[in-house]
C-alpha cells in the first residue's frame, strides 16, 4: 500500500481516512515510470521495481475484495460494483467512501506502466501478469460504467459506481495521465464534455458564478484531445482570471467570483492546481502519443502571431526539442531542432482552419497532410504550410 500523506519525518500521516485512499498505488507506478521516460535512467527504474511490484500486488488484493460472491448484493444493480476497486475517499468529494473511477483509472495506468517497467527490465513474467490484471480490471470498469449508466438512466460518463455522478474534472484523468479515454462510450464521452462546456460558458457569462476549483484545468487537455482547441483556450482564459492578486500568478484551491467573499479557499498557492495549468498548456503545445510526438495540437491562432511560439530544450519522452512556430500572411512556418527523435515521427496540427493549399518539408513539396495536420518523419526540420 502506498501511503498518500507522509509527515516531515517520513512517518505515515494517520489522520482521517489515512488507510482508505487507493489512487496512490497507480500514481506511484506512474511517477516512477514518468521519471524514467524523461531521463532513461535504467538504474533508477531497477532500484524501484520491487516497490512497483508490491504496489501492484496491493492493487490486485484490493480488487479481490469486489470479485467475492455476493459483494454489495444488498444494493440494487450490484453488478456495477463487481471487479473494480473497493470504496475509498481518494476523491476528496466522497465521504462516506464510494467506488470511485478516479481510483480505477489510476489503477489502470499503474498496471500499464508496471507492465512497461517490467518489460524494460526483462521481467517477462511480471509483465505478463500486469498485462492480464490490466485487461481484467479494464473489462470490469467498462462493465461497471455501462451498468451504472443503465441503472441511473444517465447520458454521461459516471464518476462513481455508487452515485453515477457528473464530474468531468475528475473523469478527465482518463485523457492525461491515464490515457484511457477510449474506455468510454464515444457518445457518452462527447456528451460529458459538451455538458461541461455549457456550464463553463454559463459561468463566463454570469457575474454570480459562485465558487469553483482550478482543478478544472484538467479539462483543457480533455478539450484538446477531443479536437476542440477553441474550448480549451476559452477555459484556460476563464481560469486564469482566478489569479488573485493577478500579478502573483498563482491560484487558490477554490476561487469565488466575488474576490471579497469570506469563505474556504483551501491551500494558497495550490501547487496541485498549478501543475494542472502546466500540464494543460503543455498539452496544447505538444504531447507524446505512442511512438509519435504531437506538435501544436491545441495552440490557438493567436499564439502564432508576431514572434509566435518558441520552445527551447523542452523535455519529451524522446529527448529535448527546440520548436519555433509562427504565422505570417496565412502561411505557417515551423522549425524543429534539438535531440528529440520520436520513432513514429512528428504529427503537426494546423492552427488555421481548413486544408492548406501547399505544404513543404525541408524545402521539398509534401503530400502527407489533410485538414487537421501533417504526418512528418523524425528527420523533418523546416515546415511551411500556406492557406489561400
């Protein structure tokens, strides 16, 4: 079991709910693998492999609780609880504990990253076990969601099996870091973030929007992945208005429309919310997808004006990248440098709507493009795309 809070002396914090949070299992494995992916430090990875295996064994033991005959049999539609992680308070909005998909999504990420770590270190038996546990949990989570949607008669992705509640800000971890968005029914996925956008739009138009949490920055990545960079930028702009004082460039855990309202603000500055902004903006500029490096997937047209976007020594899974991109007279100019060498090449997304009339790569005509972007080899260094 990975404790979620440690005291300054390294001991476990045994405050309220100290033994009833399970998201930290998958988060720990992800953290170790994320460090490895950016550094390729095999010694570091090997030194943590035993701890990874112990964390995964804990996940397996947790799931064992919910596959016992008669589990939650006293509840209607008990099949929605079968084979997923048991009740917890990991998601801070749940007390008493419930079966939270926040836990399940991080568990799926833990199994995937654990299998990857094992393969890297040549532990094929561990990798096979982790792959099988991932498959079993994923099947159970999808079934749980389907049964919850059916029982609760809802038209969005449920955040928990108990409530069938609407909580896109938590569900958005399916996009990053868990990479499980294809687990959901595509129609439910679209309806979930369409509904969320309507809520954001209403708040933007209202002077009495009450309180919200900048954790919502996670939804920026969701909009980018759903191909709605316009909505991603609207949400980013809205959330940045919650910096108080503005020049301090930070956000509290809770923000109110009335800056003078005396109420709970949480931690301030709130570095978890802050990291959400960093991850969100990074996802708009670039992100990894399998063996490919995706460039400018959420960058709005306005970011390309003037000097445009300039990235120097930006870390990626494939090495550091230098990137310059700007628009002049409806022509996009991109320069790629640095050591980044993605095996699957680059995928450059257009900041302009429509299909460009012509594209050149390293001064040569290029044809592998469409209205969304261009597929490029990892040797590409200069790209231009012209719209009429």
